[in-house]
C-alpha cells in the first residue's frame, strides 16, 4: 500500500479520551500533514503544521495517579518489544490554535481546575513531545 500521496489529513468532530474515559482533546476541526508514514510504526509522529479549531485540551492528573493523562496517552505509543529504550516522540513544525481552551487539573491536590485559559488563538513553532 502506497500512502505517499496522502499527505494532508482533515478530521472533523475529534474526540480523544484518556485512560479513565475522560476527554483529553476535543476539536471541531483538526488538520495536519503526516511527513513520514513509516515513522508512525516506530512511534515517531512527525507532523507538518497542525491546525486545531474550536476545541479544548484538558490535562488531568486523576486521583491516585502520578502522571497526567497526556503523559499516559503518549506512553501508549512507546514500542513494547522491538526496542524498549525507544522514546515516543511527536513533533510539528507549527501549530495554529483557533478558539481552543486549555484546562489543567490535579485531583490529588484539589477538585477545581488549577489553570484555565479560554479562547486561545495563535501560532506555536517547533512543537515537540518526547
């Protein structure tokens, strides 16, 4: 199967749940380009630009957990057998946010959000998670 011509991906009504089935990411529209499909297998998610519109990123450390839900989510992409030393990476040359909320909770400390930024819009360059 040749996926080389499938560069741009547009998703509508995106919902990503965390390990406790709570919302991690939600968006009306997510557009990106995948720069290297073969790297997807080896846990290197290398994207071009990412556009995220009308959504939210909700980071939570659930009661009793030591890691937040985004960290738990990213660890699920780590290879298990081929190279246990391999670290999951996700990168993007740029991210454009339009009307996105960011909410941070740590339920080990308090029940209300620690941080709440609403209606974030802007460009972010050289995004990297590893």
